[in-house]
C-alpha cells in the first residue's frame, strides 16, 4: 500500500510548507499531496481559500499576489510556497499529487507543468492532479491528455464511476469513512487506483489494508511506513 504525505509531513511540520515537503522527501514517501489555491498571479500551496487559519495574514488568497503572501508566517517561521518551489524541490522519484482547490486560469497551470517537464524537473508520470471540482479536471485532461487524474469524492460516491470514465482517470480518492471492500473492488475493476484520506491511526491503516486499497494519505508518513513495515 502506497504512502502519501498529506499536505507534506503535516503531523510534524506546518502543512503545505517547505519543511513538511522536505521531510516527506527525506522519509521516502511514495507520494506527496499538496493543496493549490490561486493567488492573483501564481499558484500557492495552501489548503484554505482564506489565509487566516494557516498564516498570520487575513483575507482571501485570491485577493493577494504571491510576493505578499510569501511574506506571511505559515507557522514556525515557514512561508507559503508556490507551485514552482514544489517542482524545484521534488526529486522526480515521488508522485506529486496537486489537489486543485480554488484555482483559476488553468491554461497557465498547463503551461507551467509542460515547461517543467520540458526542463527535466519532473516526469509526466510523477504528476497526479486531483480535485473535488470534476469540471476543472475535465478541462485539464482535455488540455493535457497524458495527465494522471484523481477523482476526489467526499461522501458516498454514487456517481464517481461516470466521472472517472469521462476523465479517463488514474485514481479515485475517497474519504476513509466512506470506503469499504466492495467499493475498492469496484474501483479496481474499472482500472482505477483507490486511495483513502486521511488515515493516521494504526487501526484505520489496518482496515484500509484489509479493504485492499492501493494507498493512503497520512499526516504521519514516517510512523505509517514503520507500522506497515512491522506487519
Ligand atoms: O486529497 C485528499 C484530501 O486532502 C482531501 O481533503 O480537505 O484534506 O484537502 P482536504
Ligand atoms: Ca488536500
């Protein structure tokens, strides 16, 4: 079962920050999940539409430019990185899961990804874009047919299969509370990887293993890997 660092190694470092991402790379996770919001002029790694919860700033992310946001404290003296910094830090051995939150101007995102690939910073196969907004995913998949797409679902995913098919998706990302063996088998039969979020407790990890999931998102990737290795 693959281990994804959720918002980086966010159990020990401020979420979606450089230290959380570098720690995940050091641990040697299979993947790193980050959240992407649009600022006025850039893509920022931050979960909420608002700056308030995770930084000492206040207001909506999309009303500020990247330089202004980067001056804020995102916890322990960390700053809010932009997408390019993540692409610069990545080792191209780890799957980067970009979860699109409120993101705009997807053409710019497509160009940035293609540019980084052409510069040898990251391979196509190491980029996985997911979102609860399946329309954004559809647009991106049409623009970048090679892109791995993750269909995010937050509750009982009645219509996930239709979206996954329309998107020619790579994976389905499910809330751990709404997954079971039948759902996992159904996804696998459709040729989809199935990953659950956010799985931190040993009893939940064991359950996801029992369901036959392909991977989990966890805030504690080092402990999760150690637990899996101990089994
Ligand atoms: O990508 C999986 C998971 O992170 C989705 O929920 O709220 O943690 O972004 P959230
Ligand atoms: Ca997320």
